[in-house]
C-alpha cells in the first residue's frame, strides 16, 4: 500500500480494537479513525488502536476509503444503512459480524451504485470483550472469511492486502454456507459450553470446581461469554443453530445407547474417528 489509507472502524471493541492495533502494527500506512462512545474512544486512542475518534458518524466516515462495521449484529445492520448514505461513492464497507446472510441481502438495498460491500468474518475472538482486551496478534494464523465471489470483477485488493498484513489467511465462502458452518463450529460450541457449565448439580458445585482440571476448564472457557454479545447471533442464525443442535443431540444419543448396551467396540470406533478428525485441525 503506497499511499496512506483512510480506515474507519465503527465499534472499537475487542474485534474493532484488535483490527486497529493489528493494522497499526503492520507495515501498512493507514490512518484509522474510530466511532464509539467517548470513553471507549479514549481507551482505544490510549492503546494505539486508532489515530483519532469521534462520536459523530458523519465525521468518521466522510473521508474513509475502507469502513469496518465491528458492532453487535443488530447495530451492524442499522449502521450499514447509515454509513452507506454518508460514505463516499467508491468506499468499501466491510461487516465483520458472525452471521452473514441477512446483512448481505440488505446491502443490496442500501448501497450506492459505486460502493462495495464485503461480508467478512475473522475467525478469532475471546470470551473477554471490550477494547481493553484488544490484541494486535489476535488474527495471526487465523482464517479471515470473505463471503464474496473470489472470481468477481469487484476490486477488493486493498482489503485483501490488509488481511494478509495482519497475518490472517483468506478463505472465500458464500454467506449461506458460512452461516451453516459457523452454527456448528462456533455457535453450537458456545451453547454446549453454557449447558455443560449449568449441568453440574447445585449441591456439588463447590467441590466440583475444586476438582475441575484443564479438560473441564477448556470445554467451559467460553461459558464466560456475555449474553449481550450472543443474543443477536442466536436470533440471526437461529435456523442453522437449531439444525446443529439436532445433529449434536443425535450423536450424543448414539453414544448414550452404545454405553447403555455395553457396545464398547462402537464407542472405540467413534473415538478413533474423533481422534482422526481432530488431528486434521493441527496437522
């Protein structure tokens, strides 16, 4: 990127703040302006996630070449309409929320003729929220999903350059397929973690917590996530999440039946399959 790129981050929380830090710590030349509450902008400026900030959305987006929507899903939907009306004709608007289908459809309604909308999803995060937990290395060696046709004539080279500069790997997936997949690998695990944490009998909690080792702690780490973050996700991707829950229940029922019937050979096969598939994540 030869010239300084003007980037607006709408919502400077964990993801927005981490994107700002990652870009500022890369070799790219970029001026980053943030939009959020005053207290959030002060924190973001202090840690170097943004160069400046404003609570005036018009001021934030008017000169931006790239606008990143990094709010909760419902707010991203609302600000897509606002931002597209205020931004330059040739600006690129990127949504980094966890569900893609709805906002992808709405973009066709709101965008100006020469504006480009890219539904995207960095597959990184934390159970901790807020810009105070932002991390410049959050996206390194992670997958950054782009829900756009990679063979499209739309020029998104600048966006791809930024993603590569922050150390992420780019994967092109349709919005519909994205929502189906994240229901299984992100949204379902969150609900399982919540259910597992709540499954300990009340009269055994104190001693259970003393006995809990890393296995239980790993499985329930994301049970610390706040419902305010997940409410919109559960509503927006409800259909696909319910399908994933049903599939999970079927698998768990099979394990239950194998155990009831002392079918340890079949349980062994399930473990072998699980071991093999899990290894593919890291090897």
